[in-house]
């Protein structure tokens, strides 16, 4: 086991920059998740870490050793692939022992270690089978087994759960978490799924267009997103975004009212502020800031309800290219035009009927509308000068 | 329900008639081989050999060096396929996996050379083989057949490698293989069916050649291939069609056997590089 | 250890792409030696007055006589015309027969896989053997076709298939169609199988009958496959040597002498290799144009 130090890694194909100055220090035994939309460079980073692709510049150290240009097989890391990449012509036992065999480990020891790993993953009865005779979940376990048998310095996992169905995915998520707890091996895990990142990581690295957006533990990531992109990416349903209006009094208005409890500030140069409000921070009934809405859609999920309503025209924001939305551009357009409240244990809510909702302005996240960077109250105050 | 039964009946009839009609020449070859020579000089012809003359095969094998011709054909095919496969496996893998500078134009050239007429290459090859003393030697057609086979096998194999996920060799490399080790320990074993189909396809191409053998081997009787040998039988002033047919069956048999095995790979092979 | 150090080198991330070049090297060398170099020689020969190619002797003076002679030779234009006729006849017939058999065995019925196997069987018969079969069936004394033609009244006396120009052309064309249609059939079958069943289901719901489904769904969906296949068949006819050479040798009276046969005859019967190379170069140019045409139809696989 070892710490990993990634320094200023860049990767480009011609004019296309896949990775821009990626730097990250990973502690021994840490579970780090690289997360971001497809094409953000997270998988490329993992491949560079594994030695399967060359970096254009930068260095990588595993432990004390500079491995920037060391062969993948000599880095002492193990990798789990999205499609598992089990060797179809070998049995499960041979698959798991392949890496040890390549390193010249005696056959007896290979058998022993494969048996150990198989027992811990509950796949002992599959050892003589071939990959095509296994179910998706079993293949996943074998792929994990192949990694742990090696007892490597680090595990690299490239979207290992995305080929599983939803239920199995939740189960394997817990299992990988438990495995990490037990073995304590440094793990770098790549995914596009923020839920996986939030539930599994010690630390999350959010990426977009080859650049790191924020590095933080899940709590901080949720509570203090560094910019609009992170704020929109983490959390489900995603954060609501509103454009703040400058009131004549110098304060900021939302839903036609000057917000109480917010410092009456503005940014220099007439720049705009975007406010973020998490759906779970909107409550039923009166509160510090109370609004009346007419829901356009109500989704009941049993214990909780998602209530959708329109953003007042003056508070709408254009979010294209700023906030990541899985589907398409019209989706992100929508996201700037409507709000979601996530209400727990409430009575019947009907579409079109007036509904009183409230929120605490202190819970608002404020962002510079131009740069997307999060503003602390101090920033906004400074902006007045 | 009734019209459906009728269409079904009609369908069977149509299939039966079509098959019978199209396969008839092959059937006729067999009937001819098994007929007594004098029966072939009668009209109307007999469509069913009353007393099949099975001894024609042993007779023809005794009279003509068909065994030698078949062995020569097999040897040439084996040599040409071996050379072609070694070269095409490596090149096909490279074209499938690496972005090599000029790789695409090489691929295009190979694809175009599938369409070269043999009659064009045969002249300069004749010159080259004359100079190197290979005329009359099986090596001449081994190399000549390689020009036919390599373009096909390279594209077939590239197509086959494209269907194998890259993660497989990446996993092997993380497990400690060198890139070449990954190719030999993982990719090639996994590709075994594709390699077999490709090699057999190359075998068919070599076995079917006539132009090169005719040009390079006509004066070297001991190295005649099956196709060359049989055309010399046909050219004799009295053609004994029963004998020729029997010899033809012996020559076609290996290819028909391969065809039965290859049938399901055929489409992929024929269309490789020319269609999606 | 020395060996493992070598493989280690290629395994380094910064050098992994070298392997691509190493793997390609044998192919490049071999192709250069047995395809490109001969092609260059061909072109070179076509500009010399050469009888038998002797590479170990000094090059003859450069001349364009071969081409000048070629384009004024009635034989050359005759060969072009024969080639064109043969291509048109064989390709059309192969298309009709191939499409028909493909549509037929694409239906659902018991024994369909055997029917498929049989329908495509002539593909697996070596060309030389196919010519043997048809040479015998078209035999002028005891051949099946003459007997058939006379008993059905299509002819009143035996036809001399191989010594009359029209019949000889017919024999060559028939043999090539029989050998060539299975390829079309195989390709179209593959194309048929890639048409989603939903298309037909939707058309049935819309009340389209079998003919309308064929014209409006099947044929348009098959267009790319048919295009590529037809070009491949044309090229095959264009290049073919063994069927024609063994059946008729290009005769009688050059009635079946295509460009391929003419090239070969000039080179190896009359030993005018320079002149023959010039014909070959012309065929090469035609082939390259056809190949380009085909690739522009199927660009996505390159």
C-alpha cells in the first residue's frame, strides 16, 4: 500500500486537450472517486495512472517511486474494468491467478491465494467455470477477485458497476465499500454517477472538460460546492438555480421580495449573482422567506414528494454549458426555468393549487454568474467596495 | 388458415425447384463420374447411374498423379497461408489497435489490392521469379498466392480484432504482460475461431488459383497443382469425362468440406473491409 | 533478463505506440516486395519494347509505343467491348438470381438452413472445376444442353458451343453466372437479416402487401449492400482469368477475349510483355477507379 502523487498531468491529442494540469495527492489507504460527465477526462486519467496511456507531461509517483514511464505491469496496481475484461479462454481460477503467474509466483502459492480471495468474495464454487458461464454479478466479483489476489499497492476501478442492474449496483457498492474497509488498499474509482461518489468516497474529485472543479470529502462537496458546476452535479434532485435581482434598496430580491437575512450586497461592475437552493431545503408552510407557488407537477415517492413549479421570469437563468445535465440542452434550459421542492411527510399537494412554501435565506448558495465561482458572504461584501 | 398452408406449400415447392436447378451441375458432375464411359456416349443421357462405377476413383488415382497434384496444392496453400497469416495477424492487430502514421493509407492500399487482376501481377512476378530461379518451384506460387491472400486475411483479421474489447489486453498488461505478451497470451487464444476461419479462407483462395500455377509451373510436371493438372486432362484430344469428373470431385472435396465448416463465418469474411 | 528488458521497453507508456509500427513492418516489407515492386515493374515494362521480361538485363529505352499501338488496335477495343458485354450480362443475371434466391431462403420454413447451404454451394466449387462441369454439359456431341435443346425443339441440330461466337459467349456467361450468383445471394441474405423486423410489422399494420413491402422496405434497405456487391461482382468478371481461359481461351475469333485474357495472351502466348503490361496498366487504372467508387459507397468501415 502506498500514497499516490499525481503532478501536473496533461494529455492532449493534437489540439484536443483531454487533461489540463491534473494534480492530486492520495493518501495511503484512501478511497478517492473521480467523477464527472462523460468526456471529462476521468477515464483517461485512470489509464494514465495504470500506464495504459502516456501522459503528455507531468509526473506520477506511487509511494516513493516515479512511475510516470513505467510499464503497467511493473506499477503494482490492479485494475477493474467496466466490462470486467475477464479472459474468456481461462477459467475463473486462472483468471484470478493470471497476474501472479505473470510475476512468477509459485503455482502452489497462486492456488492458495486464489482460494483465499475466492472465499472472501463467496465465489469458491465458480473457480472451475469460464466467464461466459457466469452472471453479471458473478463476473463482477471475479473481476474484483482478480484485483485483490495480486495484493497490489492500489486498486484502479473504471466504472465497475455501470453494467449491473440497479439493485445489484447498490449491493455491490456496499460490498466494494466493505472490501476497502477490510483491506485498506488505496483505491481510485472512476464513475459518472454522483450517488456512487457520495456513498463510497473518502474524497471526491469532480472533473469537467479535463479540469478539476473541486476536491473535497462528500460532506463538503454537498455543503460547500466550489462552483455552479459542482453545485449542479452533486445532489439528487439537483440544486435549484435562480438569478438574483438587485433591489432599489440595494438588497437582493427573489420571488419579488427583498431577502431578509442576506447582507444587502452587490458585485462590482454590475455583475449578476446566481443563487442555488437545494430542493430539500424548501419546507412546507411559513418560514424566514415565504413564497406562494402553483405546482406544475407533483411526483409522490411514498414518504417524500417532489413538487415542481415555475421560476418567476425575472429569476430565470440560462444554464447551458454551465451546469451538467445528463440528457440534453433543453433539459438544462428547463432546469433554469423551474424549481423543485423535496418535501418530506406532507399531506396531499395538488397541481395548480396555491401552495405556501418557505426557505431559510442563509441556506442559499451564491455564485458569480459570470465565472460560476461560489461566493462566501465575505466575497459579496468585498464586492461592494 | 387455408391460404397460409397454400403459400407454405408454394414456398416449399419454389425452394425445392430452385435448389434442384442450381445444384444440378454439381449433381451432374457426380453422376458423370460414376457412369461407365460408354454410357456417356448415349442419348438420351441417363440421369441416374444404374450401376455406379465407384472404382473410377481408384482407377484415376492409379492412372494419374492426382495424389501428387493434391499434395502440391496442399503444400502451396499451406505455405502461402502460413506466410500470409503471420504477416496479417500482426498487421491486422496493428490496424485494429494502434494509430500508426500512414496506417490508414496502408489499409486502403491493401483493400485496393484485393481488386488487382492476377493477369497484371503475373507478368512482373514472372520476371522476378525467372531472375531468382523460382520458376517451376512451388515457392513461386506460394509467394504469388500470398499476394492474393494477404489483402483478404489482413482485413478479415482487423475486423475480427475490432470485435475484441481493448480492455482485454489492457487487463493483461496491468497483470504484467508486455504488449506482445498480451497479444500472444490473451488476444490470439481468444481469437482462435476467427484465426481458423481466416486461415481456411486463405486456403480456399490458394487452392482455387489457376492463373499463377499455369504460368509458373506448366513446365514442371512434378509440381503441378490440382487445378493445373485437371486442365491438362481436359485439354487431351479425347476427353474422358468420367475420369475428369472423378478427378474434379477429389479436387473440389476439400474446399466443399471447408465451405460447410466456414458457412457461418463466410459473410464476415466476404464483406470484410467492403461493407459494414 | 535481456529479453524481458526488451519487452519492458515496449510496455512503457511512452513507447507503447511503437509496437504499432513493429507489427506493421513485416506486412509492409512483404507487400512492398510482392505487390508494390511488381506493380512498379509492370508500369516500367509498359514503357519499354520488351519481349520476355528480363530483370537482370539493362532497361530498354523509354517509349510510349505500346500505348500508341494499344489504342489504335482493333483487338484492344474488341476486348473492351467483350469485357463490357460480359460484365453487363453476368452482373445483371447474378443480381436477379442472387436476389431471388436470397429472398426465397430468407422466408421461414423447415430446412431453411440446409436450403441456404445448398443455394450458396457453387461459391465453394473451384472455378476450374466449374468450367469442367459446364464444358461437359455444353459438349457438342453428348452434352446435356444440346440434348435438351433438340428434344424441346429449341434447336434443330446440335450447336457447336465452342466454335461459334455467340454460343461461346453464352457458355462463358452461363458458367460465370452460376459461379457468381451465390456471392450476391450470401451478401443480400446478410443485408436482409440486418433489416429490423419492426419495419415489416409497421408496414403490415399500415396494410402494405408483400409486393409493397418488397419495393418500399426491403429494396431501399438493401441499397448499400447491393451497390457494394454489384461492384465486387463487376470487378470479379473484369479480372477473371481461369473460367474464360479454360473454357474457350478467348476464342473463337476473340469472341470471349476480355482484357484479362488479352493481357495474358500477349504476355505468354506471343511474348510481348511490354505490350501486355500496357494493357495491364489500363486494367489497373480501371480497377482503382472502381475500388474508389466502392469505398465512397461504404466509407464508414475505413
